[in-house]
């Protein structure tokens, strides 16, 4: 028999009251009353809530306490069991993972792609299921339709499902990850196919730029593409370039770490041709700090599809991508110059060697890269002339 009675519970003032066998009543200074059970699981003291009074009466609290003590005696963890009873649906868990990762991702686009892949391939199957009720079959139901037809997408979707369920494990909602190795046997091995960005032979790049100059694309877009090619830059680096990143006296472009793939500042030596592009870009200044602003949305950078559309309009999209011009430059440097490998890689803002080698490579070969980029600009000018 417990120490409490229904009358004592009703009259109890602020404090904590022990009924026996780990059952307690807690009364706050405001008069709110709630039940909790203190028990030992795997050698650790655990407290679990049983609900508030009067919704949960003394009789109900004792019944619940007995059930949980019995579960603990059988080797189960009633606290974890109770936690899983509050498990969110997969879509809600995915939202929590998205928000947790957003600060470390580069820009909203990465977050958007992460969410969209789940929205397209996972949510239709498991989006409205509680995470603790998702089975291996459910995960396979989402992955199997795209596993062989869209392997790269399928691989990313699986990684993201695993990440969400790993979050659910960490919060005690699930015991193990049903998207982990346990389903490997039901999925055929993916072929290791290495794909490369389409790129023009380097000796065709100058002619391609000449053709682009004749298009009806906006001056800002055409100048951005030429600037990108001259500097072997990535699309986002060029499209989001701002005037305060340009040091005209030093003929240098400093791209901040937050806009670089390797998350470290990258200095770009600007050739005379690149500086000439910047002089022309000044004529299309829209009042913002962007070097190549969108003509459709003043104050906003060119969209990621703008440069691709130029290639499509001139009939080059089936042979080259915007990113592929970096490969054209790299092939030219290999075939037409004797520039050391490390200098060429530094020009592309690639990490040099493994972590040990990087610890000893402190310079960025800037002077050597300036000579290389000057030669690249001269090569394009001669081919175009």
C-alpha cells in the first residue's frame, strides 16, 4: 500500500511526495501537480514522467508505475520505450536535420537540393510515417525504383534517409537504423562510373567565346562567362563576385572563404584581359556591389542557369558545360606549358595532396600562377585574333 491517498494528493501543497516503490508526486509553486517514477535501468537512475494530476489519478499513476517497473525487471528500458511513443513522423525529423545542418552548408541551394531529393523520392513513401515504425521494406520501397535507373540520386537519397534516422537514434526514437547496412543485401551493387563535365578542346575555347560575344545575351552574362574562362573559376565564384573583392592596384581578385568549395580564401591573379573585362563591367553597374548583376533582378547575381543558357543558345551545351572550361584550361596547361602540377592545381583552387602534405604546403604559388594565367589569356587572344 502506498503512502498517499486521493485526499492527500488533492490537498498537497508545493513540494515532492513519495508514494512508495519509486512513485512520486511533484507539486510546483503554482499548484501544478505531476507524477514521476524513479527507477534504475542498467545500473543508472532514471526519472520518467507519468502525466499530470488530476488527468492521471493516484490509481492510474500506481498502475503505470507497476507496468514500467515490470518492464525494467524484464530488461527493457521503459524510459526509451516511452520516448519512442512520442516519435515524430519522418518528414518532421527530416526538417529538424535540415535546420541543424543549415549553418554549415554553403548557401540555400545546398539545403534546397537536400530537401527536394527527399521530397521527390522519400516523402511519398515514408514521409508521414513515424520514424520508429519505418521498416527496412519501407526504405527499400523508396530506393528500389531509382536504384538502377538513377544511381547517383539513389545514393544521395539513401545517405539522407540514413542521416535522418541517425538523428532519430540519437534522440532515442529508434533503436537501430533501418537504412544502414542491414539493407545492403537487397540492393544490387552500384557500378563505379566516373563521369566528367563536358568540356571543349582547349583550342576551341577562343572561338567559342567569339561566338558568345555575338549572341543577344545580356552584356553582364557574356562578360561573366569570359571572366570565368580567363580565370578558370567556378560558376558561383564568378557570378557572385563583388567589387570589394577586386584589388585593382594589385590586379588581384580575393574570393572569401565562404564562397569557396574548400572553405578557404582564394587569391586569383588577374591578367590584362581579365582586368579589361572588369572595366567593361563597370558600364553595366546597377548600384549594387555585384560585378555581374542580373539584368532582370537588379541587386541580385546572375542565376546559375544563365551561363548554361548561353551555351545552349549557341549550340555548345551538348559538348561543354560552364564548369568544363576549367578542364579545358587544365588540359591546355598540361599540353602547352611546362608548369608544375601543383601550380596548375592551385590555379583551380584544388587542395594539394593529402592532409600531411597540406600541412607542409603553406604558399599558394601566386607569382607562378600569375605567369600561368597571363599565358592562358594570351593564348586565347592569339587564337581569337
